[in-house]
């Protein structure tokens, strides 16, 4: 029986899995990245809350029902009650992009960038699961951007509570029963002035405008140089500390809302610190922190290491251009 949510023409591929590396032993490169997320277009990162305005007091509602009946009261109030603008995520009173949202964005991009070769794939689908293949506009946009990889059957997703092996991406980012080797802190807005945007009737958003910047920290442990390069690839970096434009946030697949572009950001790496307990990274000794030109060279080296390790199995998708 074909599983619900898959294409009948799906291509079965073998996901390469192995035992996860130990989490309690320092064996590899451990460090920290200082990263900025810059809004290339307006972005909305939801806080999960919604408020309404124009709601009547109980005595007014009772009066309307008595004078005109329930249906008449409901009709009158439906024209009056409105949805307030959906709030932007915040921490400590400042707008932010939660670390969980950033991790999901980076991980999805890596999963969808690692394509199968000779029937073998280096990643299952945890975050980047193919959407329900109902012919919705959103699903069509999703397929038009990411292409054939969405028809690959990489079932089942890794789960260390049910087995003893995981794919490369789950070994790095974690899965059920396995702690992540990469931790994403919240990205807090740096002097961000939020704006209200009326998208359409019933959808009103608070957005961070173009040019807004959010700063955060990404820590990693026990990685190899090419895996650090893979992490940066997931941020949209290809040849230096400033990444290409990538999608993030609500309506990112639509690309415009309320007459303005929406859903495009750029990741920028500002600093790299190597822990005192880390192995060296190329010529960087444990305890080293770098910025500027040395950081630029090191980022290019780890990106090159990723290209050499994964070869044609790691693609660069110009996702923004395909929206």
C-alpha cells in the first residue's frame, strides 16, 4: 500500500546510515560562530499568539440578540470584529528569531541540498519532509523550487529510540533519542523597528522591514571541517562569510504580501571561535578566535572541504530566484 502524502512516482533511495558518534567524548572540532541574519525583504516570524479587536461587552451582546435575534447580531458583529496584527516573536521585549526556527531553516536546506547519487542518499527527511501532494499552490511552489528531490522516498526518518543507526544530518542535528551537536541560540534584533502589514482581509502581520538585523550564536561540537562547511552551506554560504539570499519566515514561498516583498534573508558569519578542548581547525589552534580576512579564508576552506567531501551530492539551489 502506498503511504499517504507520497507521489505514486516516488523514487525509492537507500539512506546511508551508521552508528552516531559519541556525545560524551571530545573528538573533533568544537567552537562557536557569531552570525547575523539580515532581512533582505520584510520577514514575519510568528509568536504563536493572536488578538482580536471590536469584541462587544456581554451586556451589549445580550441587547443585540434581544432586539434583532441571534443571526442579526452575529452578522453585525462579524463586520465589526477584526483580527489584530499577528505579533512578531520576541524575547526580553526585543524582536527575535527563535533558535529553533533558525535550526529548522538551516537543517531543511541541508536535507534538500543533499541529493541522491546512484540510489544512495546521505540524509533522511526529518525537517524537509515532502508536503502533502495535494495540488495546492503552496505545494506547487515547493516542488518548483526544490525539484526532483521531493519525489525521493527516504522513509523511514531516523529514530535512535527504534534503531541504532542514523544518517549524516541526524548525527549532526540530532533526532529522537540523540542530542544535537549543533545548538542555535535566539537571534535578537539589533535596533529593529517593527512595522504593521495588512496582507489581506483576515491576515495582518507585524513584520521586520528590509535591512533589519538579528544577531545570534551557533555552537558546535565534535565536527569535521567538511561538516562545518555543510553547516554553513545550510545558511546559504557558498564562497565567503556573506551568504546568498535564502527564504525564511511566513509567506516565504509566496514572496510578496501587502504590496511588498517578503520572506528573504541573508546569513552573515561575523566570527569563529575554537574551543580550548577542540582539535585544530586547519592552522587554527584551540582557543583561537578570528574575524575579518582570516575568518573569510577559513570559511572558504571549510566550504571547499564540503564540496570535496560531498561532490555532486551537494547542490546549491537558488531558491529565491525560483519563487
